[in-house]
């Protein structure tokens, strides 16, 4: 179901909102995904305290999905408003296959694809593996879930503020450079404190700031994708961007799980919380094995190499975005040209 949700915001924004509101619409429609993740990050450790809790959690998460289905069937009737909100909406779009061929030779879009794929994939991988990264140093899964939620909520606030700025200024690359650069600095902060014990507040601030500057890449990159590929359909560019992000996130999780980790002994990490608990409020670090009513310890791993790998990805994305990305805002230029023509007439 994700393609129908992730690919739609830019098209929704283009068809129903004017130039100054599009970035805000894209952000609001896109952050539903991380909002759901934030709620799940907080709720899951409290819902799954026993084996039976897994079934409860599954049914609880089915409820909003069912409600969304009902709303989609009942509330949505029109594809476009009676009056187009902008000149670009009235323009004819390229057929799908022709649009794909044009994107394949669009160098700025390929750079954007790599930057967005790496950034969004890293964010997803970090969120997924946060309990695994923190548990050797005394942080429970409940703590990791709350920290992940803090990162997501602060990111949504940052994305909302960035979308307002983008709607007024159209400074897509400038905002992107600032957000990626500061996010890299915040990730360095996180890497330094995540390996220390009793640093929950410090870790929370580092992840809060990282999320605040990383998640604004959603409106920046989604709107940039439409701008530099116009008049190709909005769902085509955003669909390719999100697909790349999903693949990159999966690859990063797989790479992070074993080749980059070093197993630690109990003497090296005496406060390790890496365990599978069937009785206490400490749920899963990795997959369930040998389900029982006891607390089963699992190996703790030094994830320094994983975190350095994440940091290297952000640095490479920043270099690519600053040095190789030279966008032409085709949609904005088309709308300005149309407006100038109307004024002259």
C-alpha cells in the first residue's frame, strides 16, 4: 500500500494548491508516515510485555489502517478541483514511459536521487536499529523507543518550518545545503555520546537536533524532484525518489547487522540491556528465539563502525548536493513566464 501513499503528496499539492502552499501540503501529507512511526516507537514497548502482547499490538495497529481505508472509500471523490490553482497544473504532462526516458538522462535528478536515497535510507536505518545501537551501554528498548519518537517529532516540526520557508522563497538548494550540513554535525554529536553510559539527555538532544534538520529533506527533495523534471508527472519523480529511499534503507540495515559489528564481552559492557524479555517491559532487540517466560541475554555488539558508516553517508550526500547538484527550476520558471505573458497582454 505504501506506493499509493508515498507517491501521492506531490501530485496532491500540485493539483489542489497554489505555488506558495505546495511545499506545506507536501510536508503535511508526507509526515503521516513518520508520525505513525513515532507513535509506534513509543507504543510498542508498552504493548508488547509478554508473548501474547504481539497479537494485541498487531490488532491495535490494524485499527488505524482500517479507519484509513474507510475514509479513503468515503471521503475522496474528485481528482482535481474545478479551477486549476496554477499554470503548471494546466500544462499537459508527459506520458509515463516518455517521462521515464527523460528522467534517465536528467543528471540533476540522478544526483538528487542519490542524495535523497542515502539520506532517507540512513534515517530509516537509524530509526530501525536504534535499540541495537544503544542497548550495549545500558539503554532499554523503552528508552530507545522514546528517543526515536523524539527524533521523529522534532523532525516533523523542522519539516513544517522548512516547508513554510520554501513556499515563500523557493530556495530549495539553499535550505537543503543547510539542513544536510547541520544534520551531519548532529550525527557526529550522536556518534560521540551514543557509546557512553548514563547519557540519555545528551543522546536525546543530539537525536532531536538531527531529526529537526534531517526530516526537512522531505519537502526539499520532493519539491525539487518535481521542479527539475517538469512537465513529467509529479508521481513519477516522487515515486522514484521514495523507491530509492526504501531500497537504500533496506541495504543499510542489512550492512549494519553483521559485517560492521564487533561482538563485546559482558565485562566490556556490564550495563548491557541487550536481552529478550518475556516478563519485564524490555521487548525485542533482534528476532525472537526460544520463546519462554525468562529473560534471555543476547550478545552486545560494538556498533561504532555502523555509526561511522552512517556519518560517511551523510558527508557524501552533502558533498554531492553542494558540488554536483545544479538545479533548474523548470516548473517555477514556466509559471513565471506564463504570469509575465498575462501581464504583458
